C-alpha cells in the first residue's frame, strides 16, 4: 500500500511539474518579448526539472492533509492548498526562468542586448506567474489527484 501511495505521489508531482512548467514558461515567454521557441524550450526543461525536484522533496501530501485537517474538507481548504502550493513552487520556478532567459539573451546577443535589472524582471514576472499558477493549480489539482491516486484521490 505504501509503495502504491509513493508511486501515486510521484505521478502527481510529475503531472503538476509538467503542467506548471509548460504554463509558466509559455505565459512568461509570450509576455516578455514575444514568442521565442528556443527560450520557451530552455525555460520549460529547466523549470520542469526544478519543479519535479521540488515535488519530490517537499511533502505536499502531508502539507495538504494538515491544511485539510485544520480547515476541514471543502472550498476553503482547496483554496488554501492551492495558495500554499503556489507559494512553494512559483517563486523558485520564476526566478530560475528569469535567470535562464537573462543569461540566454546575453549569450544570444553577445552582450549587446540591454535588459532591465534582474530584480525588476523577477518581480514583474513573479506577479503574473503567481496569479497564473494559482488558477492553474486550482483547476488541475483535483483532476491530477484523481488520475494519480484513483477515484477516491
């Protein structure tokens, strides 16, 4: 039983990492300077790996269970779980994606491209990423939970 739960937890982490990385990479790519496929692919792969590691290392099922025990099952618990998950994943993924884009553009342009300071780029991207990630987490978590853990997820 414990082995099944571990596998289901990994499936859940994988699905969330895939979805969050794709959504945040796509949104930030479109908003930054227009669509650039190489930057999209670079940020997607990088954020996917980091997001998967976070999903494996951070005991989200335990955190979620604790929130649900304190708030009771229902919408408040679901909203709070999504917020906590967003707080854990989004800042790390966003900072990483902004840094990768900054480095990549510097390499591609040979240092000729003038970019705003990293902090400004991060804060601007973080505001958008946090909002987008929260909505995505709210929508996909119940679906992925059922897929990963079965009907009674």
